[in-house]
């Protein structure tokens, strides 16, 4: 029986992808790489420095910048991103997710956050939902990002639970792979996530009742 839920942040709890895209778009313009919807999609769940590498590569510029210059570009992007994060309010929790958090809390389930974002604590604070969670995995401490199981294994540890009794929620293919490899139940947000144990079209359909119904 499931005793805890590990949440991805961007695309599951908040639509922060929109803000990441706005800030990265400016970086892409600055380095003369073309910003496309495909590039924006490919950056989901990818770490900050890896995202920058992908943007540089898109324009064939990966060798045009020193490591120091790359760090400066990533820092500049993050400063812009954090300004945008300041505009988030509790209304920006994705549809249905506040009700789901309340349902889990009322039913005694534990919760933790497994996000690649170093800004996850700041976003939870803006959304006023920090207190729902036992804790947030610090992505700076990871040896490998999603699809490696490490982040979701640590998210179970944060709740003091064995992976077998944890369900992970993700909107990216790499994230679902990470949950499965950690030995947890995978819940996918997005019908294209074929490797997920349970799938929902969007966040508004996620509830304990609907999860149980899909598990049969
Ligand atoms: P930061 P998730 C990911 O969040 C985002 O999807 C990805 O676009 C971003 O680059 C990454 O976090 C790192 O974010 O620059 O704030 O540390 O989906 O894993 O919650
Ligand atoms: Mg995500």
C-alpha cells in the first residue's frame, strides 16, 4: 500500500516551464541560437547548465564560450527567472493539485519534492504550500539527474519510506524512468508517457479515487 507521494515540481505542481522558457528565450537571442517550441519542450526536467548547453548547441555555439562565460550566462538567466518567480501566487498551483495535496494531507500520506530545480523551495514558498512536504531533495547533491533513480530514491528517504510504498508524479519521460528505476509506482501527467504505471491527461484529474480506479 502506498504511504507517500514524491512530486516533480515543474509541470506537476506549477507551470514554471512558462517562466523558464521566457528567461531562456532571452539567453537564446543573446547567443544567436534560434528559440523554437521544440527546444523549449526539450529543456523540461533538464538541469540549468545542461539546458544552457542545449541552447548553445541549437545554434552551433557550444565551443564559442569559456566555462566562466557559460556560468555567467546561466547565472544571468537565473536572475531573470527568479524575478519572474516573484510574480507567482497561490493561484498558480496547477489545476486540481491544491485539492490533491489537501486530500493526501487529510488521509495521512507523506509528501516530498523531487525537482531538478534549485529554485524549488522559492517556488513552494510563493505558492504557499511549503508545509505540505516532509522535505525537498537538494538537486545540488545529486550525482546524476533524471532518468537516474537517485532523485526519486532520495525523495523516498526524505519521507522515511521504502520505495515500494512511494508513488512518484512526473510530466517528463526522463522523470518516469527515474521513478520506475527507483522501484516506485509511477504516475504520469500526460497521455504520451507510455512507461508510466498510471497516466492522466492533465493535473485536474489526479485524485486518490482516480488513481485507485486506474490501478484496478
Ligand atoms: P533551475 P522539474 C526542472 O524542474 C525544469 O523542468 C527545467 O526546465 C529546469 O532547467 C530545471 O528544473 C532546473 O531548474 O534552473 O531552477 O535549477 O521539472 O525537475 O521540477
Ligand atoms: Mg517536470
